[in-house]
């Protein structure tokens, strides 16, 4: 072991980092492995004030997003993607080596990675057989943890299975865990199914936190802009911990334009196209022999179980199509996640599968 490695915290020495799509890499010209949008808009940037530090929380973004989410500006925190929100929540509300978070696998991997890097333990309540949340088991785990479980992370639509949350059961969980734990609903993909948002529960539940991002439906993955939605008391605590300048000025300019009336119209038009492409792809997959199961989803992706995912994954790679392999994850054997792209990308995906 190198001397530098010995200097690192023990948890970091043992940590297996989250393998993002870019860290995994791949060679090809069709990228369907990161749930990115297949197109982008053109934005105007003013570079005349790049020598000045940006606003801590640019009011033009807070006001625009508050209007969009139907909340007040003091119920919004802008972060460097939703990933920073996850980390800030853990750093704000969990004592290292004492407290825990609770996750419901299979789900987004960064919840566990962020907890590990903060020295916070991870408890698990497995999703049910149909991959819905086991609300009673989550409630029991929190209430029997003697106050150690401080945050529950629920992803909706869940990545990678696509399941949504049950509003009535979520409200019951929030009531039961009030004053004991935060319940975080990760709504990174909610623009593809806005009718399922949980934002209307914030007014009655101080322990509900919702994380959002501009990376998916807004097609702005590269600018790393996310939002935390919660009662002002939660936002106030998180504001103590977040970096002093979390929103670069160019990011703020782009986000403001994306959240304008014209920007929202472009986003919603994109959602209509991608949701239709997802439906077309799902229907076509039902007629392909190597497909075993297509998981229902409301995001910009489909999780598909194949007879032999290794063969399928290699065929995609050989054809220059980069997918996300989930076959090594528990309960997701032979599964590949397909990001919904444009019509040409979906046709190439189907052509590869039909050739097997």
C-alpha cells in the first residue's frame, strides 16, 4: 500500500466508487447508458462578470423554480446536481459513525456511496417482489432504530426499475416518522410523469424532502444543476453546510433560460417525444424473442431482462450502441437499462436486437 493511500480515511481506502456512465466508458456513437436527453438547446451566455463570485443562491433561479414547482422560494435550494443534494442531506442530518441512512434496493447507487464517504452506516429494506416500496417495513425499521436511521431515500421513478411512490402510503410514512427521520423522494425523472410528484405533501410534512435535477428532461446534464424542495426549516439547515458558491454564474444563466416560459415549453415538447419513443420501443420489444421481461416505467428509460444479457450487451457494443448493464446487481440478473433516445437511436437498438 502506498503511503498516500495509508493517509486516507479507512472508509475511503475500502470504498468502491460509484461507476458513472462516463467512468465506465465505452466506444460507440449511440449513447444510451446514462439516461441523458438525445438533444440540447442553445443558450446565450454573458461572460462580462466572470471575475466575480456568483450569488450563493441566485434569486432568479430560486424564483423561477419555485414558480415551476408551485412552492415558495425559501423552500428551494439549488445544488450541483441532485447528487450534491444527497450528500448535503447526509452531512447535515447524520452524525458520522453513529447514524444511518435507509435505502430500498435495487435503487440508485449514489445514496450508499455518499453515506459511505461520510462515515454513515447504510440500512436496507428490499423492494417488494414487484419492486414497489415496502412502506410498512420501512416504517418499522425507522421506528425500531432508536433514532439512528435519520434519512430514508426513495427514488421515484425508481432507477433502474421505474416504479413510482404511493401517495397515501408515503403520507402515512411521513406522519409515522415525523421528528425521527427525513423521507427523501428523488424525483430526478418526474418531468416524464409530473402527475406523480409528491410536492403537494411538503406543506403538511416537515420531514419530506424532494430532490430534482435539470439533467434529464431539461437536457442539461453537463451543467450539473439540481434542486432540493422542502419546508424552509430543512433548507435553512442545508444552507449551513453547502459550499459558499455552489452555482457557477454560467450555470445560473443557462438554468434561468431553461426555466423560462419558452424553455419549459421546449422541455415539455421533448418529454412528449421521448415518452412516445419509449412506448414505441416497449411495444416493439414484446415481439423480440430474446426479451424475457420489460419492466414498467415512467422515466426516460426502460429496464429489460433478456435471455442472455451478456450476448445482447456484446451485440450492442459491436454495433456502437452503449447501454447500461445491470446483470451483476441482485435481483436484476440478465437486465440491461436502455435510455430512451431519438427515433433513429431506437431503430438502431431494435435492429441490433432483431439480428440476434
